[in-house]
C-alpha cells in the first residue's frame, strides 16, 4: 500500500537532532511533509534552566524543508509543563494544510492532545514518535497502565526509537503490528571522525588542556544530578591514575560542586572543565577524549543521543544500564562498558576497566562502536517511518 501523500509533523520546537533529518527527508523527496512548530526555542535566544544560560543553536535548523511556527499563548512557554505548549490556532493550521496523516513527537502537552483530538474528529490517522521507557521504574501501576493504554489506542502506528522504547509501548498493550523501528539518529556527516579540521581542532584543544599522552574520559551534557556527574568524578578520583584525565563539557546546577571537588583533589588527578559548547563545536570536544561516559540514572535519560554522536566519532562508551540507548548501542566488550546505575562501586570498577583497556583493544571497541551506530541513521529512521505510513488504511 502506498504511503499517504501529505504528512503533518507536530513538534515542540526546532531540535538539533531532528531538523537535519527533516532536511535529509526533503532533499530526497521521501515524502511530502510540513513541520508545525509550537515554540521558538533553539532558533531565538531562550533561557535553558538546566544549562543555566541562554541558548541559541549555531546550526541551521529551519532551511531546506517546509515548516511554520504556530503562535504559542502560554504564559510560561516550554516543554517543562503541560500548558507550556498552548497553541489554539494549531487545529486551523492543520485543517488548512489538509494532511493525510499526522505525526506527533510526544503527547505530554496541551497542544499535542489538541492535535490528536482534531485528527480524531477529521478521521486523520495519527502516528506517535517518542522515546519513553520503563528502565528503573518497573511495571506501570494499574491506573497509569489503563490511562495510557486508552490514550495509545488513539494512535494508528508508532515509530519506535529502540528496544527500551518498544518495550514501553508493549507494556501498555500496544500490539506488535503497530510498532515500526525508526531509530534515534544524529547527523552522521557532522560527526565524522575522518574530518581533518575536526581532528586538528581536537588535537589543539587536547594539547592546550595539557592532556597529551593521557587516557581521557569525556562527559558532555547538562551537569545535572540525574546524569550523575559527581558520581563519575568520585569514581575517577578513586580509580584514575596520573596518566588519566576526565573532561566535563557543559554547564548546569552541579558545575560548582564538581569544580569544588576537583579543586580539593587537584594534586591527585587531572580534571578539566569546558563550558557549554554549541553544535558546531561538539565534534572536536568529543575527540578530545578516548572514551565517552554517560552514567545517568532513573528514567531521565530516555535515549542519550550524545552516545550516537560519540560512537560516530569512534569513541567507545561507558553508560549505566538505565540509559535508554544502552541495549541498542552499548554492549560490554563490543562497543563499550555498562554498569548498574545505582551502584557507585560498580561505576568505579567499570571505569577502572575502561581506563586500563589496552590501546589496541580500545581502538577495536571504537571501530565496533562506529559500525554499530551505522545502523542508527536517518536512512533507517526514514525506512521505519515510511513503513508505518504504508501500514495505515486508505482514507
């Protein structure tokens, strides 16, 4: 069955991970679509409370594909609460474009439910793409299972980003026939380990930081307690040697505590802090390191797209078992290391093993990581999306 002719995509705001996919789709004319954005974060200066600073991405997130912004009337706009995306004109905008199908990225906001209700009244099939999982949470309680089970029955198909996300939908009764693998992916062309300029920038930065000849671990992201940066620093102080180093890239509420702890142990271990880096700077920041660490706990790390970025650059990754992408991307002994998120001793032991991995073995892990993430690209995500659209009944 052929795919619907016109797809409306409803997304909170331009996202540095999704816009390159939309540009990729449009360039290949894979389908006709328009993205309806509900907030201007990312393309206008906006305060990010977790980074603790005003953010505006320095890469082009809007050109090359069809999109429009729907006015947001929320008093406190953002994705941090249900009413933060409140766009009364969305239904009229959708009706004017007359889509054959609707793709929602998430369902936790007022306007997403508004779009779902509009589609139901106009018999437009709706697809859902999210990345929720139940890792570390156990089976959902009966009331939640009933409520979300009812909500999910309103969707005609689901674009799953990975194994944990697939299990999430199955736990709420979504039938297998509605699930289509459309993996989380990043712009692989931008995270190219063979790019000479990126390698020169990384080598210069590594030398500037005084890290030449050391085994370097990189953490990149928001310095938030749920990502466990303090636990990573404590583990490094416990097991690192004078031949090792730990580099934090980013900002957030844990920054001051991290710097204070690092200062107290300054004579023992090499720890460096780099500020928030915009998108164009990130490839060289990753390549300062020999391996990447993301020790997040709880349900916070629904996927961890930084892992995709690091793996495209050939870095093996050390992650907790509660990071959403772990089962897909990080296999112990093949592409990195995994530890139980709630066990600081296990983190220290796993970090020790990673730091003491021989150079040739580390290189093999990095090559396997690059090969593994090669199956998580825009091409694979598009194939899953098109399969989901092709499964829909004709209107």
